[in-house]
């Protein structure tokens, strides 16, 4: 669902020491994507799930979660239905 805002890319390589830095870089490179993942105050939108190597950042240090070379950050919009 977010690929369309990342020029159709399923994977984007970026750099950053924290999840927040990576998301800020993505928001700069792809403004439409940034609007869907980050609020105006820089916090994560409520219905966006972010994982680092399969670990939910909500249970780590949120946007301050440190990253190492080779870490994979996954961004998944929450999908609801009835």
C-alpha cells in the first residue's frame, strides 16, 4: 500500500543511526510517503507499524531504536476491515 509513494519500490536502502532518522530520510526523499508514516510533529502515525528485524519498535525504543549495519526496517500500515 505504501509502495506507490516510494516510486513503486518494495525495498529502499537508506542510512541512519535510529529508526527516526531513517523515517525522516524517507520522508524527505518521498514526501507523500512521509505524510503517511509521520505526523506533523515527527511522531509515528497511529496506524503504522514499524519493525526492526521483526521486532516491533513500540516495544523497543520507538523512533529512538538504534540501528546497526544490515538491520531491516519494515513499515506496514495497519489494515482493518469488517
